[in-house]
C-alpha cells in the first residue's frame, strides 16, 4: 500500500505525519532541542568509576551519561551519539557506537562488515548481502533494513554515498577538536522514510524546507498548494492521539495513562460485548503506542472473560499487531492478575511529553475551599463591614458554584464576603482585603 508524508514546517517545531490510505499511521515532532540520534564531540566532565561510566558535556543544559567505555580521562574529547534524549531528571544517554541512519541503510563506522535484517529470510538476506558487498568498501560497516531488498542498486548506492558524506563531515568536525560541539543530527524525514515502505510523495508546506528535502529526495518532494493547511486532513487524528481516552467502534473505549514507572492501558467494553471490545482494542492499542511514541514498561487490562484461552489469544493478537513497529516492541505475557505486559524501546520523548502539560496539584475546588478557610483566619486582622477575596478566575467560579460554603463563611465572619476574579493569577495567588 502506498503512503505519503505530510510535512508541516514551523519555527521551533515541525510536524511530519505519515498517511496511508487516508489514515494517520505515524507522526514525528521535530524540535531544535531534541537530539536523539545526533552525534557530538563531547568533553568528559566527570568520572563515575562506581557506575563504570562518565558524564560528558555536550554544550546543552545537562551532561550526557556514557557507560561501559574505559580509558577516558577528565577533560578528554570523545565522539558520542545520543541514544535517548534527556528524560525527567535524567540527562541524555550516550554511546560511542556510532550509526548514521539513511533511508535503506545505516553506516556503522565502528563495526565493519555487512549486516542484513533477519526479517528478510535466509535466501533474500543472502542475495541482499551479495549486492551490498559490491558497494561497501573493505573497512566499512553497513546495516541494511528489510526494505533495502526492494531498492535498486542505484538507490542503495545513493543512500550509502549520502551517509559517507555525513561521516566525512563528522570526521572533519572531530579533527577541529572544538568540544563540546554538535557535529551531525538525523533528518526526521529520513527516519520516517526508513520506517515506512511505499512512500510515493512528500508534501511540504514551506519553500525552504521543500528545497532542502528535494536535494535529498528529488521528485518525491512536492510543494503544498492551496489555502488548507497540509496537516488539515489528519488534525482530528492528531488530537485523538493526545486524548487519554480512545473510543472503539463498538462503543467501548481504551484509556491510556502514562506514569513515571509505566504506562497503564485499560479496556472498557461499555455497552458492547467484551470479546468484541477486546478484539477491537488490540489494533487500537498497537496503533496508539506507535503514534504516541510510548516507551518503557506497559500493562494492558483487557475486559475479563473468555478464560485463560481468551487471554492467550489476545496476547498472540497483540504480538502480531506490534510486529510491524520499527521500534523494538515485545509482548512479554500475562501477570498473575491477568494483566498483559509489554515493553517498547525508548526513541525520543513521547507525544504527550512534547505537547502536553502535566501538573500535579489541588483541583480548582480544593484550592478554592482552602482559600476560603484561610480567609477565616486572616479576617481576624481585617476590621470592616465587608471583605473581598480576589483570586484566579477558576477559583472564583468554583466558589460561586458553592453558595452554601460562601453562606457558611459569611455566617462565621459575621459580615459580607464578595468575590473578584482576576486573570493571570495562579491558584495559589489570592488576596483578602476590606471591601471598598
């Protein structure tokens, strides 16, 4: 099946959506402060011998963590690649095993030889390895993706030539020795093309971005025309990928909640048959995991019923559904409580981490009632016939919806209490004063 990439460039953030048969199947959000896959000439900032690691300054807010490399000294320059961006309190995870990814191939300068994906099968893998043997220099390392088997020798040679040029640029930057320095960063467009076969066109909504993409991908690239934004056809799907709840066609739903420890996924059948809801949820879960770029440990709570055999069939179906994910995803099995466990390798921040704000604190109701309690305390030092509470708009709305609580407060105060909403205040920023 053919696919297209819709590329919306923006200052500070670009969004790239893969659409297959009119359906959103993958999404990449590219920001200047995301460095997953980037190559740096770093400088050792701190030795951590107990951890068998070093901290490497990259010229960013936090140093990266490099483990398993011996012989480095304080202040030494080291060529590293970012395996995973900074996450939470952790800095970037680094490796010295450099791999530059192209559309069909990856160049692995530190690992000579030709490696072919096992997904191709023995005979196809052998034929592809023979073809690559004619292209690869003696000391080069090249890893081929499954879709390389369907690419012509011309395309494979062009991909390898582009990666060689990237490596030469990295080597030139390394020779300058100006550490810390960013030497190379992957193109998100290349990653999507590598992950998805059958892309027939790339539609870009910006002149400069289209020109840059055309240098590498030629006639695949088209300049978006018309007044409708290029991502307009998939905006609803993008919004759904940020919602904690995804509705199922049968009327059930899948709730997805990420925590610091793991991601919990709950299937609710609603008015539908539990078996039907579970069956539909399998495809939805696999798709949402990929769209949201969820990673780490996950547990799925399917609707109970169907016995052990039913749960085993769901595990098998989920394994098949995630098999096409280019990011390593493993369905482990079930827990004694009947939860299905799976893990997914981390590749950059999740969609929610990028685009949503998480706040842990009192609700508007709780904060409003706490403010009302404090009014009773502070009012002892404010003589006058009436008092005024000035607070954030949502706090005032919460109190206005509780006339009985306001009446009880006025009864204790022995005077009138008025409310004033003021935009720009936080929930903790409120004042009490004598009303004028």
